[in-house]
C-alpha cells in the first residue's frame, strides 16, 4: 500500500504523521507524491508505524518519472 493511500484510509494527516515520525510535513508530502524516497532509517520507522501496511518496496521504489512537456510554437 502506498503511504498516501494509508494516510487517507486511516484518517491521518501528513502533518500529524510527520510529527509522529519527527520529520517535516514537506518530507511526508514528498514521499506521498514519490518526489523523493525516505532514508532507510525513516523507511524503517514508516513500515513499523504502519504495521507493515506500507512496505519498503513501496517506499523505496524510486521517484515518479515526470514527462517533460514542450510547448509547440
């Protein structure tokens, strides 16, 4: 399960989860949007805090690739 999905399902805010883990809300937002991956230590805390519902594989699967959009003139 993805972190974003877990937080929504459990009714937990990104801010609340970030405070619980001791990281910034921006970090959690980046993890949810797959802009960044957490460190192994932070990933371990997330897996433990979610009781394994969010897996290492989901957290460390890499950044989401964005397509570059070019304007046609």
